[in-house]
């Protein structure tokens, strides 16, 4: 199967550049796999599609200000450092861990070609970044030198990591709107955080979550830290050759129990789908879901609209059926739905 089969035409003006004033005010295209049809609804109707015995699975990973802007310590050129995940190291047991102090990270650096190992980038007076080494596809290993607690320093020095298709600088409002209302209050940066929001979750409000509970659904959580794979295109045309970057995830025991007891698991977002379909005993997943994949838990899913020829669109086609999913996408384009992170959503039942 070829990546070029998972394409559709998207007019640039349909890419949402701002969130709606009403967090829960998005349109929702409901795709029914049994009938092969779809209907236009609003996200506020989402609880009406839940029933007693459902388990609604949310990804509670927290987005952190991972985009750093600074200047070369011995130069004048501006440099962008995009932190993607804590750097891995080998433990004595042979298993993979994270640098003990959480200060060594993988990152994208622009302009990367000019930045050699040993160079330093001054972000603010309380944060300096040192280049340690090169990785594949433009990645770098960097060492952070904060004056004080890293999380607090990043919170002051960093920018919201808006995706590159949002063509504007981040604002103070993005700190709230590019974060789900159920994101964890605090995170351990040694474990990492998300460098992109689990966007299907952005539509939820406390009131909508309460309505889901009243509909009889149990609410469970997973944590998958969205990483580099979200930003990098697939580098092969043949799907069987695709290898995704690993992303750290946790499926708590209480979530496993809730799913085992549920009549249907409704996953919110592709990150939740990949979490519940991965081996829960692992601490990292590089699962690539493509047509032909046998879903073991996911019974329905809420997801935003994804980029053409992306691993996320391939996943949606695996769940909904390739022809039905792509036809629904073309319909969404015709009906002027808003696309991508701050856009509208699709419910697959």
C-alpha cells in the first residue's frame, strides 16, 4: 500500500489559524461505518452518541512551552530550538531510561547546519542551550542549562509549540487554548511532556465531560507524550516500510480495568487510540496503524481532521475504512469544515 493513496486536496484557507471563541463550538462530522454514511452535527451533540457501558478514554498529557528562541552565544543570528523529548540513556539493567537530571534533550534546531557540537545558544539570562550532537532528519541532542527549576524556567522562557501550518506567532491565549481542560496540572520533565496538543481533546469543557458521565460513560485516562513524529513527514512511499519515532506512554491499571469492563471503548484522539492498542507493559510505543490492523479495544473514536499523506490520516483510514474516510474528508472540504489542530472534528462510530 502506498502513501500517495492517502491524499486529498485541501484549500489553504480551510486550515484553522485561531481557536473558536467557544471551545466546544466546533462542527462534528459523524461517520457511521455500518451504513457507510455521515451526517453534519455539532460537537456539543457528542454526549448524545455515548451510552451506558461506554468507556471514554482521554489523553491527559500536558503541552509544555517547548519552542525556544535565542541567539548564538558568539554570534548575532537568531536560533530556534524545538525540544521534542528527553534524551534516552541505557540503564545498567539494559533497559532504556532518561538522563538522570532531565536536562539532556532531543531537539530540532534551526538553522541546524550552522550549529556545531559545543556551540551555545542564549535563550534568556536564565537559560542557555548547548549543542551536544547530531541525529537523523535534522535532530540534535542538546543540554539545557537553566538557573533554577527547569519547568519554571521553560514556563517563562518558552513559547507554545504551535504547529507550522498555524502561520502566526503564539499568543498568551494559546497557553490556555492549546491545552486540554483535563491535562495534568504538573508534569515531571524527566518523563517528558507533549510538544503538540492531543487536538481532539481540545473541544472538551467541564460541562461536556459532565454530560458524558450523565450519558452513562465512564471516563478513563492514558498519557502519551506527543513527540517528534507529529512534526516530521513520513519518509517512505511504501507503508510497510514506515517506522515511527517512539513516544512515551502509560496506560494505568485503573484504565485497563475500566476498558475490560466496558461494552465499548471510545477513544478521544489518535494518541489515545495508539495508547490503548499498544502493549500496556511497554513504556514507549512506535505503533503505526494502517489498513488491515486488527483493533483490539477501540470501538469508536473522536478525532480532528489530519494532514494529507500523514500517519494520522492512515490511522483514521484503518479505523473507518479507507474509501469511506477519504470520501468523508472530501465532503468536509466541500462543506468548508475547519481543518487541523484548531479545527473541527470527526466522530467515527
